[in-house]
C-alpha cells in the first residue's frame, strides 16, 4: 500500500490500518475512495447537509398550509383533518453511514446484504450535520415524523400490516435512534422498512409513501436519492431522458416541472457514494452488479473493454483533461466503485 493511500485510509477510517506490506487496495476500493473521503473529511459536505436542513427548518413554518408533497398521482389527496407529517430517508439523510463503506475499502470487500446487516446491527452511524436540529424543530411544531428506509426485514414472517414482528434491522435501528434522540425512536411504526409488510418487498418507496398518505398529509420529503421523492418508474423515465452525449447539467430545459418543489417541500441531500443515479453504468457489461461500474473494473477498463459505455457514461470526458493535469492527480483519483 503506497504512502498516499495509507494516509487517506488513516483519515477515513480513524482506526488501525492494514499491516505494512499488505496487498494494494482492490479496484473496487480505489474506485470508491474519493466519494468516501469527501463524505468523511470535507467541510463542504457538512456545510451542504447543514444548509439543506437549515432550509427545511425554515420551511416548516409554512409547510403545514401547503398541499401534499407527494408527486401528483402517487396517492389520493389527504382529507381536511389529516395530521401533517414529514417523511425522511434514513441512511445518508439522517444517518451518516460512510464508515460502512470505509470498512469495505479497508478489508477489500464488496457490499453484500450480509455485510450491511452486520454493520447495521453494530449501530455505529452518527447523524448528519443539521439533522437533529431539523428533526427537533419538526417535532416541536407538531409534525409527525416517519422514516422510510430500505433497511430490510426478513422475507419470512412478513405480515399483512407492518411492523414486521421479527426484524433485527428494525431493532438495531431503534436502538441507535434512541441513543441519538431521534423523534419517534420509541415507536416502531415510525420506521417503515423494506419487507415490513406484504407489498413492500421492493426498494421502491412509493407504496410506503402511499400508505402514509392514507392517514397523514405528507407535507415535506427529505432524502439523498430521487427515489425518496418519486416512484421508481418516474425515476427511471427521467434517467432515460438524458441524451447520451449530454451531462445532466446541460439539459436543464428538458427537466420536468416538479423540480420547483426542491427547496420548498422536497429537500435533497448530496450522496456521491451510491444511489439510483448509478444505473447510467448498468448496461456496460454482462458481468455487473445492480448499480455502478461492472464489478472489479475501473473506469479505464470499462472504457476500453466496453466502448459503448463512453457515450453512455461520459468516460470520454476524461480525454479533455490535459496530460499535465492527469499526471498531477494522486493515485486512485479517477477511480470509483459502487458498494451498496
């Protein structure tokens, strides 16, 4: 392991490094290092999340008088007496879980359901900057708070109506929520997990939002992925709208009208580590994971082995960087990989 990588690992892990002479980081780890490093060390990340939560806190004063925050057609309009509710994602929205990714990098492992379940059980996540202050303000204003998360309950024993009677990830999540003082930590029904009841087997959160909308007026949504705001089908349709030769920043005029909800009733947290945005790379190889780069391949390897990916994923953009600038890039700078 070279000195630069060792220093980075010391920063992001905050605990013992692999012994001297250990094998170099695998491609997956090097690819993902920049995103994890930024989330754990950059003041810009902490200021960004605090800024989003600050905007959301200011929006609480008017949110109760606004229409439902759910996208049109996702659920019937709420009744006039429906109590107002705020709905949040959990990981990378309320809780920072980049230590999980850092542990995978250090161990040379890839994300798996078993590795994630083990990490959730240890309940090591800490709140994002600004999260606790926002949640406290929402509680004090009388909003009911729900956490819609893709942490998962077992398939076995899934009930007709949540909560799942035997769900280790819920138990661990509630333990951590109580430790951090999250509103709703004493109420298992404040946390809606994947597999929590029949019909919630998918990671699509729309059925759970629709369930909440039957009894509450959802006035605010917070998350780190478009799936925290939109049904999965609409997210997929939006991803398909991006022309192969244009980055998303160059197609603002083609975006739907609902982005006007961002900053008013929808509040989006940054997450460069993983998410549904990774489907841009999903057609690059037959040997791939569900999201992100094909497993075990670097961006350079994907570009050479799968030429179609250059047009789809803008790897060709790197050709516009001068050789001098590339030479100054630290080891692993252009590399990333998906973990979860």
